C-alpha cells in the first residue's frame, strides 16, 4: 500500500526527476536515495531504472549509480521503521483514512493510502515481536537455528530464498530484526540473514527483467554482481563486525539494522567509482542484439510504469500514436497503389496492417494490466479514449487491407482505369481524410474542444462530398462514359470505404463533445402531440 500509494501520488514526477538526474554520479546516487525513500522499495526503483536504460533514456553507468543510491535509501527506511513508533499507528491509520476520503477526487488521496500502509507496517512489526516471543522455547526452531548458525553460507542461501519469495529485502530485514529483538535468532545468525536478504533483493529484479532489452537487464545484473562480491568479502569478518557494532548499541535489532546500513553505504563507497567498468562487464554478459528491432514490437509500453497510471497511460498513448502513423502511411500509399497499378505496394500495405494488428494487441494487453488498478475519473476517461482510438485505428487498417487493397488488386489485375473526373473526386476525398486524420491525432493528444467540433463538422462535409461524387458517377453512367461503366462498382466501393475510414476517425470527438454538452441526446425529431400513428 505504501509503494502503490506514493507511486500513484508522485510516481510520474519521480520518473521525470530520475530521468533528468544523471548529470553526475553524485546526483544520480542522491536521486536513487530519494526514489527509494518515496517508493519504499529498491526493487521498484531497479525496475524503473532498468526500463529507462532499456529505452536509452539514461546510460547504464548512470543507472548503476542510481541503484547504489537506491540500496542506501532502503536502509534509511529500515532505520525509521525500526524505531518505536507504535504511538503513530492510530494517528497514521486515522489520518490516512481521512485524507483518502477527503481528497477522493484528487491525486494526493493516494498519500492517505500510503499512510494507512505505514500504519499497518508498524502494527505488523509490533505483532511480530509479540507472537515470536514464545518461539524461543521451540525445540524445532532451535534445531534449525543451530544448524544454520554453524553453516554461514547455508544461512545466507536460506535468507536469499526467503527474500526472493517475498520480493522485498526491506520486509525481510525488518522481520529478521524483529526475531533478533526477542532472542528467537542469535545475533550472529541475524547478520548472516541480513547478508542473504541483501543478496536476495538483487535477484527478483533480474528475474523480472528477463525479457527486457539487454541494456535494461544490465542494471539488475550489476546490482547482483556488486552485492555478491561484497557478501563474499564480508562473511569472513562477521565476528569482527559484530564486536564493532555492539559498541554503538546493545539492542540486537538495532545492530542488524545498522549492519544493513553499513553494508550498503560501504558497497556504494567501494563501487561508485567503478560504475563504468561494471557497466562494460555487464555489456559483455548481455551484449546488444543485432539491430533486428521488429516494427511489430511495441516501443513505448513500459511495464515498470504500470504502477503509475498517468505514466502508463502516456506510454499507451505514445504507442497508439505510433499506430496512427502507420495508418497515415497506409492511407497515403493506398492512393498511390490505385494510381500507379503497383501490386508490390499493395502487398506492402497489407503487411503494414499486420504490424498495426500486432501493435494493437500489445496495447490492448498492456492496458488490460492497468484495468485492475484504481483509476480516478480523469484517468478512466483517458483510458477509454486511448483504447477506443486504438481500436478504431485497427478497424481502419482492416478496411484498407481487406477492402481497399482487395479492390486495388482487382483494378490492377483487370487493368481498369478510372475516368479523369472520377479519380479526381477520389483524390479530393482522400486528401480531406488525411487532413482529418491529422486533426484526430491532435485531438487525441490535446483534447481540444475546438478541434473536436471541427472534426465532427468535417464528417458532414465528407458525407456531402461522397454523396456528390456518387451522384456525379451516376450521371457519367447515364452519359455512357466507358471508363465509368467499367469501374462503377470499384468507384462506389472506394468512396464508401473512404467515408467509413473518416467515420472511425471522427469517433474520438464525440465523448469530448458529449462531456462539454455540445451534442444533442438524440438526432430524432421529437414527435408532435397532434401526430397520428396509423
């Protein structure tokens, strides 16, 4: 709840801040600390940074510096949560509920959700201390503890597995500290478990980015490499470290939390100067793939943004605009195929429809992952707008592929020729539809009411233009124009399909106009009281 709450409230701004905080290693390091303090999760920070690196927004070396800061940031969170803050539990739960309900229509209502989450964390830690006290007398537990204490690497592996399952090193550190406070586990074993938790926390992001681009996978790999090296280096000196940390406090839980902080601070100090060599090492392990960036693959659907709906919706919108670019090209080239009898171009257009279909499917699946999230009214409207526009673009692609290109192929096979007047009418209608596509793209991004009105007005113009062109065509048939008689069916079907395409483009304007009260509820005339129904 804390992670999702702060992510929803500040996630979009945080992502912008991180992407711009790579001017220097120190700035990147500090931004990593801040990111984890807000997200309450170094795993979430790693996923965001990996995504940015995969997209080329930040360099891998800068990303590694940010992750070193994120690792330190999670220790600061652990320090705060290890304090006796039980008096804050009712304050956080009550204030969180009030904020969430009072600001139910605002972005910052999610801060209330985060406060409730922090209150529940403190309550859970207090409960763990209470219920784990009797475990000290458990013979079974003592047998397990003694076995793990005598096998340091086995204890570390045990903690690695637990942390990977929990997907949170912070949660496991606090759990181990709670056990240590009641004497359930000895301090020596607690230190080993802390090492395992730090190592296990680096595994989850690596697994979760398994299907990402190589650049994105290098950052979690670097994190795992650095932590592994440091864990191996520290294990022989555990006893010395324990003696040193007992000077500052005699409370076992504080000793574990302090050790966790020392581990990550020293890790950052040792590796911050070597981020470039580590970046090169990870590049050897995950080399760049050959430039086989298939156009069928989405470019902007950032999975790490799904926890931040505004960012995720922006990603989906960018990918939808990419689809509209393909549609624009297909519409433009459709006329060229008709004009030049180019069968090769017909096939290329049909292949582009396959790209549109694949991208649409990716957008649909991406947005389905968002549908379970709690969206506010504004986000819900944008969600529906994106999905509707993407769907209409896919329908336009089908009209071009399955109808227009089928007619183009027929025209080419039979060597039909339109009359000069008839093809000129098709070209004029085609030009207007391209202009309306540009209007629809602008409306999709801006939501401007004026553009929405203009787009709907253009629909009426297109209808009149189609009707006039059809009437002119019929008139040429009556005059017996040879070219018109040979291509009559094709001509009328092309006019119809262009009008259908325009109708799909116009659909994006109606929700905006309806919300502004610019539409009639119905186009039907209200019947008069004197009307008789026969």
